[in-house]
C-alpha cells in the first residue's frame, strides 16, 4: 500500500491469499485510489465467490494457477493495447483542452509542457479558404466529415508515432497534432492521405513547430491559418511554406480598359478581357488571397461607375467574392459566376421585379425546407448566380437562404421536441431534412446552445 501511495502504476497483479495484505483488500484500495489502473488476479482459487468479489472492484482479468503461458501473453497484449488507448485518450483530451483554450495557468503546467514537446501542429484546408465561416450544408465542402484520420495505416512511414485530430474553424478545415521525434514529412503524408481518403479537391497544409504551452499552441494555429490564406496557390495541393504575400496585379493598360468597359456598359468586351486574364492566371498561378483581391478591385470599379449595390458595404462584397471562390470547383467556375454577377449588376432589374422573384423564392423554401436545399441548387432553379441570389434574398429577408432554411428547420425541431415526447431525435432530424442525426445535433447546438435532448429536458422542466 505504501508503495502505491508513492508510485502510481498502470497495472496491478495480485493473488487472493497473501501474507501481508488480503488480495481483495488490495483490489478495493486500487479501485478507490487508482481507478485508471488495470487489475489482474492470479490465484489458485477457482471458486466463483472470489471472482464475483473481485468483479466488484473492477477486475476484468482473473487467471487461475497454474497460468497458461499463451493465455498470459494474450492478456499482456490486451493490457498493453488498453494502456496505449487510455494514454492516447488522456493526452488527446489534454491537447484538445489546449486547442480550445480550456486551460488554467499553473494547473498541470508541467504535464502540458511534456505533452507538447514532440507535437507538430498541422492545419489542413480543403478546396479553398473561407473567410467568413461556411454555411451549413453549403458547397459540399465537408470533406473531413466521418473521415477517421486516426485509422490511416501508414503513419510510421512518415516518422509519426501518434496523431490527434480536431475540428477546424470551418467544416472544410481540420487540425492535426502529429507526435513525432523529428519534423514529419508532411508533403508526402498529405498526398498519401488524399489518396487514401478519396479526397478529389485540393488540400493545403501548413506545419508549425512544437509549442511551449497551450497559449502558444493556439497562437501558432492562428498563424498557420493565416499563412495558408496568404500563400496558398489556388487549385494546388501541398504544404504552404512561403512567407509573405504575392499579389497578382493587372497591367495598367488592362485596368484602364476594364474601367472604360464598365463605365460604358460594354459587357461583351469586358467578358472577353476577363477571360483573357483568367487564361493568364491559369498559366502563371495565383494565390487565393490575390485572386480575391483582383475580383474585389473590379467590384470597386463597378461601384465607382454608378452600379447600385443596395447599401452593401465594401466588406460585404469581399465576403461575397470569397463565397464565389469557396463554392466553385475550378477557376473557370469562379470567373463564370463572377461574370454573370457583373452582368446582373451592370443591367439590374427593377426593384419590383426583384421583390416578386424573392417572394417566390421565399414561398418555395417554406414549402420545401425538408428537401436537400442549397443556395447553389436554388440559384439554378431560379436562374441566378448563387452569390447574387444570396445577396438579393438577404436584402429581402435579412438572412441568407441557408440561414433561413436552418432557422425554419430548427424552429420545427423545437416544436417536435416539446410536443412529441415519444419521438426520437433521429426521427425528428429526418422529418425536418437532416439525414445525419449527429449532424443535426451539432447544428441544433450551434443554433440554440444546447443539444436536442437537453432542450427537450429543459422545456419539460420549465412546464412543471
């Protein structure tokens, strides 16, 4: 007992009948003081009475003397695997607390420093960097959903001992914490993971060095996110290593020509010049940041020459341009959607026509909110560019189509949770348009602050 007080252990092997202390007393002590330790009884007693008593103290392994060698080896393998799993879970929780800022200075600081000393943070973004936060079920960018990165079978090939994964800022982002003696070969790892996971879209990665503490880790993660946004060449996979931003700049002649065409509403010539610029970008490459800067400058030309943006601020236009880039699957799609948007802005319909169209869209959403709806699908049905449709609907209703659909679904879910006590959460999810119950729970909590079961319980208590 004195030894256990001073030296914590992972596994306790004990007999039942011992001269100094009774084995069952020892098991009771271990169960109360060291609940994470595994207990193994090795005894000559075959009476089930002893085994039953041992089970009361969490014993899961009971070997009868004489011990069979093969049986002991199998037990040791199970104990080892169980220890590794528990250690991984414990460390994963500790790292997760640091990632999410759930740390108290001074509390277990030494343990946290030890946990971080060989941890390399890697931030991954699939398809494109989203500045303003992805809307739920938008653009099909949830490439990491149900993707069990821990099951990747070739980590040791890249010098990685363990891997811990956490949700990123958006659904198309993921944070990996790689435990390794030396800096891992992330370039090869990412390519192999894309192949293994069946990810067809580009994936950008940025890797940092081990942090000194949890605060530094969070800061480093933010730096990795910004590094990707500033330096990721659009449409290409790989590790972003470059420092500093590169801005694609139009020639002075092309800039003047675009302004002249916008001013005089010469859309045909404007479109041809824009497609020439796209071909140049396609050959030379451009960072996502610089691409959005280019498109934003063109929006500024439209604003300067009298295009009505219906009270939209400059920052709003940046968000909408980023939305175009995030939704698109290629540079061709980006320019096509942007050009249609420019055409609609140059030759805008009357306000009465716009209100009538948005009224039809509103009614369609109200009657089809249970269906698989997205801004892209609605835009196709109503003959508009997704970003422009989203802008018009937000002006009309105060919400983007996706947020409006989500509000309707969550509102209906609240009604069903309160009024249909016998209905299971998964059935409610299906009734309001969510095929994945766990995803519905996640969206519900994000909207209300509590999970569906908690909401139902609180509402029931409130009525008492």
